[in-house]
């Protein structure tokens, strides 16, 4: 009887410690377009205003809120810096994330250097994949062709992606900076991405694609693949934006980091 009682207690204690981890393990955090830099304010248009200098406060709060929910992986879909030469900000951001016991997965944006991804993600190329939680997370570099408005990948990366999707036995989450859709006609896929979209949908392995660049939100399902474009972390109208991604349901929960009124006033001056 004593043995049975001890065994029961042991099982219950094991469940108490393991169940929260099992629940949390299927969620990751997502941030895009941090644009960390020295400028206080940048205005691209009336609706595209962001604050590079205050990235740290919003990032730190967003990470704290995600950590409180058990998030351990942070995916960033490009433009971690405002100017590609300011690589010191990449190091700082990685340190902030690591200090919380979290892992960073970074895809290159058009404001980021190719060698920055290689150095800080410890990869031989600016595109790569990592297997986490039973998923294959693919970080693409579709900023290889910055001369065109929709970006693009070179032939080597395209061949690598096609082969990877064909051979993987895991569900795929792809992270890229430029969305594959034409912003002027959201039902249309850019010509240069039609082959990529076919690989995502035909293999049936790609479930979710996360992108940034637009500094606005967009959600759609195209050929049974869910595509999501996120707000910039430092965008004035949605400042502090981050997302919780549920890998079980593919639900994307949009959030805004809760910072002090004093900081909000400081930014608005």
C-alpha cells in the first residue's frame, strides 16, 4: 500500500511539473520589423511612422509578457535593424532574448546584412532551418533581390527550398521578410513567388508562413496554407506589436506590449 501511495504521489508530482511545459511547448513568439537604431522617429508615410530608438523598452516588455506565458522561441521575420551597418543592435537584441532563456530565430530583411544572419545565427548561409517542437522552421532570405519591390530569392536558395520541402517529414513553418502577395491586389501572388507558393501548397507540408515588411497586418489562407503579415514592433499606430503563434491550432494572437504612460509621453514629445 505504501508503495502504491508513493507511486501515485510521484506520478502526480511529475504531471504538475511536466504538463505546463507540454502546453507551452506548442507556442512560439513572433516579432517583425524591429528597426532598432539611433533615430528617435522615422516617417515613411502618414501611416508608416516608427520609433527605432525605443525598440529596447518595447522589446523587453514584449519578451517579459511572452516569457510569462512559457514562450521559449522568438521568431523575427526581418528588419531587426533600421540600417544594415548598425549590427551592434543585432548583438544587443540577441543578448536581451538570451538573458531571458529564450532562443532567437531570425530571417533576413531588406534592412539587414546577409553576413549578419550568418554571424549571429551561426549559419553558413543567410537561409537555414531548425527543427523545434516537431516542426521544421525555415528561415528564408528573400531579401537577396532588394532592387525589386517584392524582393526575391536566388536560384541556389530556391533549389535548396524545393529539395528541403520534398524531403522533410515534418510540418513546416516558413519565415520570410517580403510577403509573396501583391499589396495592390492581395488575391494575386507575385510572379517571382508563384513557384515558391506551389512548393508550399503542393507538398502539403507548409502550414504557416510569417512575413513582415508592410508594417501592417494581413491574414489569409491560400491553397490551404495560412499566410500572415505582422505589424512592426516600433510602429506608432500599433507600437509594441508582437504575436503568440499556437502551433497546434495555427491561431495567431496579436498583442501589444504594455509599457508605462511615462514612456508613451516621452515618445510622443
